[in-house]
C-alpha cells in the first residue's frame, strides 16, 4: 500500500470521537496538526488543509490533512490529501496554498528533501491538482527550484508559497532568507501554475524582526496592501512579540513597477499564548478571512491521553479601520447561538456571579461601561480547582491572561499581557469558548488573544471580580451545533 493510502487507512481506523475534539474549531482526526494550508474555495465548498502527522502527537514527516466546510463552523474530515512520497518531497510536504483553476483544485506546497548526508536540505515549490478529494502531483515538480533564486538566497529556507491570481497572471509570495539569514519574502509570477519566473524581493526584514520569515500572505483590503508573515526567533519588545515565533502584519503600499511592498510598522496579529502561521482566503462574497494555528511552537503541552494535537482558530473577518487591521469572528457563528441571556447595567463589586452565566461552548460579551476600579477580572472555565483568568489592570493599561489553573501539568507559559486600547473608552470583551480554547476579541476586533486550555469540561463556572465598582452589560449565548 502506498504511504498516502496507508495514512488514509490509519486515520479512518483511529479517528478520535467527535466529543473528544473541539466542537467548532478545525482539528485533526488523529495525530498532529500545525499550520493551516490551502484555505480556498473550490466548487462552492470551502477547503482547509493543514500540516499533518497522523501517527503521533508530535511534529513528524509532514502530510497535508484535509477538511471541508460550508460555513467554517461545521468541519467535515476528508482523507489526507498529500503524503511525502516523492524524491523531491520525501522529507515533508510543507505549508502552502490552493487555488481553483480550470484544471481543477490546485495545491501549491513546499517539497522538502535532504541529501544522503542529511546535512543539506532543499526546499522547492510543488503542485498537485485534484477534484476536492484526490490530488495528483504533477510530473514537472518542483515547479520552482532554489536555483531560480538570486545567488546567495537560501535554498534550504525557501517555503510556504501563497498563490493568487490578478487578471490573467498568477503571483506567488514565498518565505525565504538572504545570505545573512535575514527574513525576506520573494515574489514569482506565471501565466499558468506550472511555469514561473522570479520577480524580486517583495519585503525584507532589514536585519530586525526575527530570522526566517515563514508563511507569507499578501493582499489588498479596503484600499491598503497588507503583508502577513510569521518570523521565527523574535525578541520580545514591551508587550509585543512574546511568542518567540510570531505572526505579524504590516499595512503599506505596493510599488507595482519595482514589485516592492513599502511596509509600515510591524503589528501582532494576536496577543494570546497560542497563535502562529496565519493564512487568509477571499470568499466569493468578498470577505477576506484569516485563520491561524492555535498553538505556539514552544508551548504545546496536551493532556497525555489525548490522541490529537493542534487546532485552527475561529476564522476571522478582516477589515481596515483607522490604520489598523480589525479581526471579527465570522458572522456564521451567529447561526449557532442559542439560549440568549442578557444583563443590563449590573454592578460588579468584589466577587460576583450572575445566574445563568456559565458554560464551555459560549459566545459571551462583557461590556464594562463605567466604574471606579483598578482591577477587574473575569474567570472562565471555573470550578473549585480551576479557572482561566482575564485581568484588566487599568493603572497599567493592560489585560492579562492567566491559565495557570487551566489543566496544565507541565511547565508551560501561562501568563501573557497585552496593552489595552487607550483608557477612558469603554471596553467590550467578546469571548468565544470551545472545549479546549478561549479566543478574546477586544472592542469589535481591535485586538485578539487566542489561548488553548485543557481544563476538565466539568469546570463551567464564570465569575467576575472587581477591587472597586464597575458597571457591566452581559450578553451570553450557548453555541449549539
Ligand atoms: C511554520 C512552518 C512552515 C513549514 C511548516 C512545516 O509553522 O515551520 O514554515 O512549512 O511549519 O511543518
């Protein structure tokens, strides 16, 4: 049996029960998941692929796992799409993108191969064409080899192609590093997906912002160009860039003649403990949707008995407001909201609980409209032993997440802080909770914090705390699928 067929058989036989996986977040049927790949629409269905190792909960030789969905809330497992079964990708089918063409659904990924010594790695861009279930690698692979890059550019760090079409030309942005190991994004173009030519360096890190730039994405939104990338090995600066490997965006302009992106300041896409490798697609209705891997490379503990590892964030609708990227939960989530409970103008003093405000599959909005206090906290997934705390410190102007008591039995990072939007404005916090995750959207998507928790599902409590007095509005829905 070939190795793709073997993996398909394995995932069928070892499929983890639905109730042991996230309810509405994309996750692997079994085994390991990292980056989202090939997020695309093909024949009116949304497809999502991902970096996948079915045989264990650690990263291994990479396959492409596959899911499809109509609404990005209910995900359907499809058989694994790609396996590392050719000479040019025997050490992994790394990240990439997908696009619908007349020839079918085209997957563009990085084929990784090491030489016999194991010391030299080649990364090249490869194509597989399929019908939404089965994909065939083409004979011309790799369609872009490292030797098409200018002299000195790394052939070993040349990965994660993002392809899009403009008029009758295909464009591809690829992560790369230069002779000094600095991150850059290189650009290719082609009249079809098989024949490409090198165009230039779209963006360069200028010797700052980490090393290799992984997982690029580049698009126009609301009249601005946006570059997304995931730099490895970043140093923290203030409250920014604490994940080591971080996912960033830049707003800027695009010089079409020079094929160069003139980038503004770097900004974090997410301030939580678990987020990397962001990737977008544009839906037929015009919405630009972003997803990310909801895990940090360095903080990836799971309960020992769990047979799957890695999730994709809730998809987010992107827009640009006041020079910043706004990320909102996809509106499709609202179709699954049930059992609305609201409280208007309630006072929180000391520890406070509101009847009916509890649960683990939730869409909960907490609006703090006024009050005199320094600290305000919200404890989620709570019982006598557990809670995940979101603490607002108005004096310091920060919001802190603490998951120390969220089922961790290893020495993992548990606390992260983010600067709050300027004081004086009200604060609206929308929490989206699935069984093993909490995503917080601040002020209609000005900032997002994504974090994995492994609290037992029986911990369903929610309490509020305040060292003074605060007036809040609450709106809670259960998510029912
Ligand atoms: C990002 C990344 C990509 C690579 C893939 C390998 O998390 O390192 O650059 O293609 O993961 O699994």
